[in-house]
C-alpha cells in the first residue's frame, strides 16, 4: 500500500482514497502496460504513423519491452521454477509469454537491422536484407496476435485494478 | 541494485534471442526468404497507396504527416479491431471456463451433500 493510509471521508467519496489504496507498483504496472499496448498498436499501424514515427516508436518500444521484462523478472523466475510441477499454474500464460518474447525480440531486432530513418539519423547504416525484412513482417504479425492474448489472459487483474484506480464500483444487488 | 540485476538478466535473455536470430540468418536464411524477399522489398518500396517513402528507395518523404491524413485512419482501425477481437475471444473463453468450473464444483458439492445425507439415513 502506497501513500498515506489515512483518507478522509471526502477523499473516499471522490475516489481519491480508493486510488491511494492501490500500491505504487501495481499503478506503475497498469499505466506502463497500457502505454506499451498503445505504443505497440501505433507502431504496428505502419501506414498510419509513417516510417519515421514507426521506427522511433519501435526503438522506444524496445527499451520499454526490456523494462517490462525487468519489472516482471520475479514472475519469470518463479514460474520457470514451478513449470514442471504436476499442478503448476500459469502454464498457458508462460507459453504465450515465451512466444511473445521470441516474436517481439525478433521483430525489434530485425526492425533495427532494416532501419532506414532512425539509425541513419544516428549515423548508423544497417545492412538490412530480405531475410530481416521478411522476419520483421512475419514476427510483427505474430506479435499482433500474441499481444492481445497476453493482455486478455490477465483480464481479471486489469478489471480489478482499473476498478480501483478509476473508482468504478461493481453493481450491487439490492434485497 | 536488485533492479539492475534483473535488468542485466533480462538483457541477457534478449541478447540470447538476438543471437538465435543472427544464427538463423547465417545458417538458415533460405527457410524464410526463398523467393519472397524480392517481392517484400518491392512492397516496402512501393509503400502502399498512402504509405511513406523510405530511405534508400529514391525519395526522402518521412511520412510525418501520415497521422494527420484521415485516409490513413483505417490502418489504425484495422489494428485496433484485430486486438479487440482477440481480447474479446480470449475473455469469452476464460469466462466460459470459469462458469464450467463453477458448475462442476456445484455438482460435486451437491453430490457430496446427497451422499452424506444418504449415509446419515443409513
């Protein structure tokens, strides 16, 4: 629990108290993941953003992706250790995340290798080539399929945190 | 310190995957680009109807105004629709799985209660 635990009734009434009760780390995860999702959506829409924004956004996503992996490293270690237990949870999530790690890393790395705006702007001229171009397109499509699955597999956490952060209240039955 | 340790570990994993990709490009590039490479390059160079120009393909249009052009909006809409459809599909499947599990649990509880009542009667 972050922030001051004491909240006034007025705060609670306005939803501020509810927001304060959400741990700082949970808040960071929620908003950072939301920005990652929006960033990926924009970066994938190459025809919408244009090449320059696509490439700079892609480089930014690469850094953000590494940070996302770092923030969830504890989960990676814990789940990897428990993976081969007979009643292990999160096996499907682990498989999806592993596939996403491969697809996204290949996508960003190949994107860097075929960069025609961002890297030349920095004075680096990557060689590119048909293999990396093909890999970039293929892994971008795979990533587009996996990112929403990755998000949706945590929908209960997302709803729970969004409800607390945004002050949504579940409809209660009267009677 | 702990964060830096995790960052180093994550960077190592990413580097290993990149090395895997480099090895693939070196030893098995033909598994991915046999005959399609030229076509892909041409598609990228053309950039589609509203697509931007690309460095090294003749003109230096960066497409910075692409996002302001309403004609390009369907591209973003297409991505959003795919994401929403996949999310909705997975959520529906998960909700159905939860309902099925709850129903199984209800049946199991009802049966065990029925059995205990039978045992009490005997």
